[in-house]
């Protein structure tokens, strides 16, 4: 009887030991299979690293684009020099004008010498944010893109007075993407080197105002027979 009791006690102990061993093994496996958590600092470092890499590549690509469009820009010192095409005027015997052929350009006038409402009218119709932007009006560009998209063709432009002055000074009137980018680069250069009144003076003396007249002085003489 005593031997049977001790046998059963040993059997119970062995079963308890085996169950504890299985529990330990199962607990260890569950801990090893637990998913790893990613810390906030690791995520921040990942986005920071790739953000810096992408920014560097974008800067390199932008620099290459600028160099590509700027390498054949016209000489600025020559473009700023005074240039006029000849005008031929045919007079009658009494010295009245019969016909005038060619471009009409008047004397150079400054913004400060003009009536205040003339520059105000020009900026109100051509570039109402002229004194606020840095040479490029992003709002006007977006508005022109929307209008042109709705119309299905180009009916409105987003060029500022500075861009038009750059085009009249340096570039040809052709409509290409390359000329547009060069126009923007030259507009930024003008804004960096000249005041707003100086840029407006350049524009007012170069803008075409119809009937072969270039500049406000030539237009005033053409239409009203008096100085601007």
C-alpha cells in the first residue's frame, strides 16, 4: 500500500513538472513572436533623411534647368542701350505730313514727370499688384490658367509689367516655353537691380500703344498732338 502511494505521488510530480515545462516553452515562444514596435524617433529620422535627399536632388535639377535656359540669354548691357529703328516721314510742299512709315518713338519720359493718373491707369489695367509682387504674380498666373483651360485656348496671359518690360528689352515676341522661362528669369533680375518706378519707366517707354507708336510719349504725340 505504501509503495503504491509513493508511486502515485511520483507520477503526479512528474506530470506537474511536465506541465510547467510546457508552460515555460509556450510563454517563451509567445514573447519571441510578439511584433516589434517602431518608435516615433525612427519614423522622424526616416522622413527627415529622405526629405533632405529629395530636396538636394530638386535643387540640382532646378539649377540644371536654370542653366539650360539662361546660357543663351542676350547681353544685358547691350539690351539696355537705347535702340531705335528709323522712321520715314513724307511731307507735302507746305510741310504737312502725308504719311509716316516706321516706328514712332518719343523722348524718354520718367514716371515722376507724368500725370499721376497715367501710371495708375496702366497698373490698374495691366498689373494691379505691380507694387506688391517680386516680378511674378502667382495669383494672375493661376487665374489665367483656369480661364484658358475653360476656354480651351489661350485668351489670357499672366505676365506682369516686369515680365513685359523684360520681353520688350531683351527677347523676341515668339511664344515658346523657352522664351517664357527666360522672361521670368529676366524679370527676377530686373526686380533685383531696379526699383519699381524704374521698371515702370522702362515699360512706359517701350510698350506698343498702337498706330506704330512705342511708348507713352510717342502715343500722346500721335493721338493728342501733345506731350505725355
